[in-house]
C-alpha cells in the first residue's frame, strides 16, 4: 500500500507536483494491495500468450501466400489441431505451475525491495534496468539451455520444447514443466540483483514474453523494429536452432547473440548463412545468364 493518504501528502513528501502518470498510479495503487499489484504478472502472462501470437497464426492460415516470402520454413504448416493443443498445454502450465509459484514468491519480491510507491521511475531508469535484466537473463538462459542439450537433459526434459521443429508463437513457453521452472530462474535474477519499481517489473515480464513470442514466430519480417537492436538474435536466428533440433549445438542464446559468438556455438548457423549466400549468388548469376535453378535455396545445413 502507498505510504501517503492523499495526493497532497505525496506532493509534500516529494517536494513537487505529481506527474500525470504518477496521479494515475496513485489512484490505482491506493485501491489495491502490493500483493494484488504483484499478481498482475499472472494476468499479463496469460494475456500475452493468448493475444500476441494470434495475428501471425490468423494470417498464416488465411493469407499464407502473402506471407510466404517471410516464412522461415515455407514448406511447413503446423496443423491447427497442434496449435490448439499447444495453447492448452501452455495455459495448463501457467495456471498449475507458474501462477502458484508466483503467488508463493511474493515475500521474496518484497524482501528484495521491488517497490510500489512514488515516485515513479524515470524513462532512463526503466531503460537501463530493463537492459540489465535482459543481459542477465540472456547469459543465464544461455548456459541452462546449453546444458539442457546434453543427452540426459534433452531426452528427459528439453525434447518437449523441440517437438515444434518449425516453431510458432504459441510454442515459445511450450516445454516440460521442469524446464519452465529452471529457465524461469534467470528471469527473476535481474530484478533480484537490481530491484526497481513494480511498473518496471511489469514491463520486464511483458517485454520478455513478447520477445520470446517474436523469436518463435517462424517469420522474419525485415520491417521489424527489433532489427535495429544490436546483437539481437530474432526469429531467423532461433529458427535454425529448432530446425536442427536435438543435435543442435548452435544458437543457444535466448535474446542476444554475443554468448554464442564468444563461446563458438554459432558456427553451424554462420556456416549455413554463408552457404545460402553462395547459393543465392549462384542463383542470381544463373538468372542473369538465363538459367533459373533455386532448388538449393530451401536447404539448411547443420
């Protein structure tokens, strides 16, 4: 709960007038407990994984020809029954595993110092905290993901996530419940080390899930704003990892590419990119000479 009874008390304590955003936050948070504010994360998770993948799924089934140039595995169309089954499994995991875990973790959130009061964080504060959260989560996720590709980890746990060799947005959190818990740990490590405001925590949860959905979408749109993020992996980068499957020892990173580059686990992907670039160049030259053969452009090399 907020320590101030009225907006005038808040303004007197801060020594300034409240911003429009702070007034909205004061009105809303004053009516709800800190516990209820924290529980919003469960709602955001359910909402993100219900609505965000829908546009691509709808367009894939209704306008597949128009999107073919952007589809990373154009010859694969996941059956609608598999999409529905995937969504149901994800929701079951959220409701039965993730939701209860978040509820019982509330005392830890209070202990590490995630606050709900005024003032609200500045835009720059939110930006740098989110950047730290992404970097910490990405590094931890890289090593856990890499360990899950050992023989035992893959066969017992991680193979569930790789059932979709051509990933879809709904399959971003589709995984064995153990993997959901293990890979969820790095997501809370950043806020634990650099605690901020509840609003920042909400944004972190939402953005991380939207990033995972975009990465698993199966489409690579050149107009995507994520193209301007340095070292960002994206859908094409992660699609290769799913395409290769259990044998993959490449592209373990969840968000950025620097870990794969530093530890040499992107060699297969880079070789594939070079190989396809040569094929495209050969195709371009052949077209100029009146010979058209693009049979090799759909090949992917491990």
